[in-house]
């Protein structure tokens, strides 16, 4: 009888240890794809190359950045802005239907990303717009973009430039104030 009791206690302890390992493994899995201290795991970060040979009708002073983000911070986050050394102006944009025409415009309120949810930035949808570029973006270039969050934190993402002709941006009569009272028409 003593042996049976010892076996039951040993089995119960082994079960608790295994259950504890399972919980640690689950918590580890949530942050598998993000570095410590990062708010988002990052999948397929790319930026549209501006190389003239790709599309002679495109405006080479601007480009779009795209990425799939998963909020691994455990709290709701809102991306309220972005910054990149290669661009004088970086904005968060959305696509709206303006009478059958897809029109790109700055997205008010930023990109809200609920805890443990995925948020996709894709051509023809929400994206990061880099304008007044200081240099060409060629296929294979690596461009760092810093996401700015509502909580005051930031996360840097390394984007790779790719050839992409499509989802041509239409900005209608959109004007951007760059602090010097200069007005820029981004229609193309």
C-alpha cells in the first residue's frame, strides 16, 4: 500500500511539473517571432523600389512600405506615426473609395492593433507612405522605418526594397504641409 501511495504522489508531481512546462512553452510561443522589448512580430517587410526602369509613369519622390504585424505586447497598441531617414515626410495612409476611384489619404487615428491580433499593411490598402525621398530606392536596398506608438514607444523595422508595379497611388487633390508653407500635389 505504501508503494501505491508513493506512485500516486510521484505521478501527481510529474503531472504538475509537465503542466508548468506546458504553460511556459505557451508563453514562449506568443513571443517567438519578436525580439524582447518589441511590440510587434514582423512578417514580410518590404518597400516599393522607385527605380525609373520599373515604371516610367511613377513618381520617384515617394514610395510605400508594407508589412504584416502581429501585436505580441499583450496590450492593445496604436501606431500613430513613422519615420525614415530616406524621407522628409512619412505618413500612415489608407485607401478610400471615392466614387469608384481608390484614393490614398492620411489615416486619422493611426493603425490600431489589438493585443494578439494581426494587422496587414498591403498595396492598395493601409500602408506607410514615404514622401520627398532624399535618394532612390533600388531593389535589394534595406530601409529602416521607425514605428511610433501612442504610448510613446517605438519599434524599428528593416524593410527590403522590391520591384513592384501595381496599386498605383492616386492622391487626388491631397496637399501636404511640410512646415514651410509649401504645398505639394501628389497626383500621378
